[in-house]
C-alpha cells in the first residue's frame, strides 16, 4: 500500500499534469509566473537561422549570459522538425533546451510554421511541393505566391498537427523544469503584396456574411473598440449583419479586416492545438505599418493596433498580441499593447546593437508594466557583453524584485524622451508624479554641448520603495523633485546613495553629494552608463 502511494507520489513529481507557467494579473500588472514566482524577462532574440545549428550557436551562449540576459528567444522551424510528413525530428529543440539549461536561461520558442514575415518559407518541402493538397495564395491576376492560403483546412491542419507535436514533445522533456516559458505562434503574420487573397475560396469567403462572432464582439465592445475599427464600422452603418463590403465598406480597409479575421482564425486553430498538447502562454507578434502605406504594401491583417479587436475576437486562445518594433517611435507603439486584456511583451525591439535599446527597456518596464523585452539578432552582435544593452540589463536584473513589486503596486514610472516616427526627439523635460513628489526629468546634460549628446539613449525609471524613499535608475537623467499637495513646497535631497544589488541585498557605494547632486539641487545620472541610486527626500519651505 505504502509502496503504491510512494510510486504514485513519484509519478506526480516526475510529470506534472499542468503547466507551471502562466500569465497572471497581480495588482496593477500582468506577470509571467513560473513555478509560482514572477519572472521578468530580459531577453534577446536569435537571428533567424542561428538555431538551426547548435554548433553555430554554442559559442554565443556565454555572451548572452554575460550580457545579463535571462531568456533566449529562439525559432523552431517546421521544415526541420517534420522533414517528412508525420516523421518528427526534435533534435534542434532538444539541443536548444539542453544548452539553455546549461546556461541557466529560459527560452521563448518561436513557431516558424506556415507564416514567417508573411511568407511560408519555413514550411517543409513535402508541403511546398504539394500545391494541390496545400494550396497557396493567389493574387488578383491569379499568380501564386510562396504563401500558404489561409482558406484551406489542409494547410491549417498540417500546421496545427506539427505544432501540437512540438508542444507535446516540449511537455515531455520540459514540463518539470520549465525552461520554455512562452511560445510565439507563427511570425509576423500578414498578407503581402495585396490586402487580401484572391483564390476561389478566398473570394467566396469575402462575399459571404461577416461571421457572427466578430459582429457580436463589435456590438458587445462598441465603446471600447480601438478607434479606427469603430470608425470604419460606424461609418458603414454599424451593421449587425452583411457581407464584408456591406459591413466595412468597399476598399482595402475592409479587405484588411477580412484578412485579419481569417489569419486570426488560422492562428487560433494552431494555438488551440498546441495548448491542448501543452498549455504554455502563447502570443502572436506583429510587424508595423509605415504611415501612409496601404494594406498589402505592408503586411495586411496582422495584429496591428487598428486590428487588435479583430484578433482578440478571432484568436481568444492567444494570451498576448506583441509588437515587434523597428521604428523610432517605440513609446507610442508599445502603448497600444499595454491593455487590461493584453500584457506587454516586446519580442523584437529592433536590433540588439542599438544604443537606444536599454533606455527603451526601462520605459517599457517602468511605464507599461512590460513582462519582457527582447531585441533582435543578439548573436550577430560582436562585443554583446560590452554593449549599452548589457549595461542596462545588468541594472534591470539587479532591480527585478523591486521592479516587479512596484509594477504590481503602481509605484513605478519609466522616463525617456519621446521619439517620433521621423526620428524627431521631444527633448523637453518630462514631469512625472510618484509617492507625493513631482519629478521633473531632463534628458540633456547641462554641461555638455547638445550636439555631443545622443538623447534617445537616455532613460530610466523611478520606483517608490518607501515613504519619501525611491530607487532611481538610468542614464542621462537630471532629476529635480518638488513636493505635491499641501504643506512645504520645496524638496530636499536627504541622501542619494549610489549602489548595487548583490544577491538581492542592497550594497551601498558612494554617498553622492557636491558636484554629483549639483550641490543638493538634483539627482543626476551620467550619460555613459546605467546606475542605481537610493534616494531619500524631505520637504521644507
Ligand atoms: C522581423 C522578423 O520578425 C524577424 O524574424 C526578422 O526577419 C527581422 N524582421 C529582420 O529585421
């Protein structure tokens, strides 16, 4: 009897029935929770082909670790794991998981299945070569594209089957250890070079009524819809039924909503199949549109800001829609994806070599309660451990426990000079309020000619950690506090200790004063590196 119980207990420890990774709401923030502990992802994405050779990747892991990353975002390609139909080879996945574990790192797996940047180049040869069974997109002139059609169940089923097999395999080897904590379904889905497909099935679907689920979502959420979608629907009479052209009008905007719905349904089928095998949090990533371009000139129908509702309605199994950001207006773009129904995760925050990246990470974590940040092509960057990104990650890693608590309690703010799409930097001081103080944050070094300063690389965050007490971290910041509300109206700096967190413990460095606080007038963070100060304020008249 006891023997039997012991055996049963061992079984339970060896193979947990449920995933131990989930996205959870904690106070004002969403958190990625791994084995009961919130996990803040300081990530980096591999260049597209790197994970296809473990030997190629091997020398890079030490650099990722030295750059203070805790997660590698890595593709798994359909053609590698299912080289012949129904015959799976998970060698590439096993190697990734083994090497990540050896470096004590987590993984985000990118499922490069039917769609990778609109195209289907990662589909296996047995799919590509069998056009009769796996039809491709046709554009208006009948020409075929290297893109699987979203209107043929055979395509969806083949992809979903492979993805489910991948998830079942990850469950078998990783459900106890949770090296893999997040999964991306497809990559930057979106139709090119036209706003929609024009094959026979696609044309039939476009003439058919708009599905009731989408219309019900529009009606139930009318006042909460993203403004461009609401406008499009209302301008066409806010109809409760009709064809796509009747409900959304004639033209590319309506065609894009149609494409978004069908791509969302495709992603839903694949995601649901994967989750049925192993329930990890999953997301779809999005390529942004350039202002002024038409759908089809940019990938039409992806989970773009104006189509978020279509995707939320069409793909409820996806936990997040996640922005890939290669445009300068990072702050504006991420704000669309910080929503009560969407945790912010940035799987591709432009290329890892950019000096702006670290400041952007501070903004995302501080202002938008991001659960993770990850620039692209980390293995392409020579001297990654010496990069500004690595320096910023060092500070963010130290701050993580305080930051997670502050995110949940609404006691964090991120600061960074906004950058517009055309690269214009709005360099005026930013005023933020926290813990009874108003902080005027200037991004310009008063002692250095403006032309020598790279303002877009300056940024940081303020966390309130007690009464009158703040952890402030960043680079290129000159911060003047004033009290808010009644009472004394001037703020003084009682102390500004430079320091580091070592094994979670705050270790004081210098007590900053004199020139380092401009004789007590403000808190200052040099431009050349990221640092942390523990600051106590007081009030006087
Ligand atoms: C965005 C894609 O999602 C990535 O896989 C990669 O192709 C980059 N673009 C290249 O800049």
